[in-house]
């Protein structure tokens, strides 16, 4: 239960003390005069003690208010810190999850790239082997020899034949002869390129 503060009026206390002392002086030498004088001193002492206690109470009240205000500030700061800690924990957990996701994604990407690299290396080895086999097969050719697909040779021969017919219709014997010679040369190349027939 909070203490009740009673504020003394300095004027009324001073008047009371003065009255007791005047009354005591009028009864000089008697027991009552001594008691009145002691009462005046006691009132002054108690008044001083009451004023001191009142001042101490005010100071304690101010300190209590300051403590309560500081407590409110501390609670607010604590709440803010707890919120910040929660936010940081959430961000940390989210960051760890993202980092793990990224690590998994990069690991999967590296695995796929390694598979592609292995596949490309295998294809390159196969192409190199095929190229080596072709080089071995055509090793007897010199720099004057050319490998041409059969379809291309047949197409060229057909074009020479058509040109020869056109020149023959126009009466250009020389051009017709040249085209027939070209068609004959291509026919011989095709014949040499055919695999040998088993007898």
C-alpha cells in the first residue's frame, strides 16, 4: 500500500512553535513550562525529520519513475533485439537452404557437364579412329587424288551427257566431243570406284 504524503504548512508550524515558547516563557519555572518548551523542540525536530523524509520520498519516487521508464526502454529494446534475432535466424536458415539448393544445382550441372565431356571425348575417339581407318584405306593416294562421293560423279556424268546432247542439236561438234570425253572419264572413275564383283 503506497504511503500517504502529508505536506506540513511551514507557517502554521512556526506559529505553533512560537506560541508554545511564548506560553512556556509565561509559565517560567514550572513543570508545564518545561514540557511546553520540550514540545516546541520536539515539533521542530519532527518537522525537520518529516521534511527530510518527504524529500527522500520524493527522490525515491523520482528514482522509481526513472527506473520504471528505464525498464520500459529496456523491455522495448529487448523486444526489438528478439525480433532482430528471429529475423536473423530466419534469414540464416533461408540463406543456408538457398546455399544448399545452389550447391545441389551446381553439383548436378557439373555431373551433366562431365557426362557431356565424357560423351564428347568418346565421340572424338570414335571419329579419330574412323579418320585413321580412312587414312589407312586411302593411304595409296597422292596429292593429285581426290575422294568424291559416287552420287556426285553420277550427277556430273549426267550433266556432261545432257550438254553433249544440247551441243549435238546445235551442231557444235567440238563442244559435244569435249562433253562426251568428260562423261567417259567420269564413267571410268565410277567403274574404278566400284567394289570388285565376286566371280
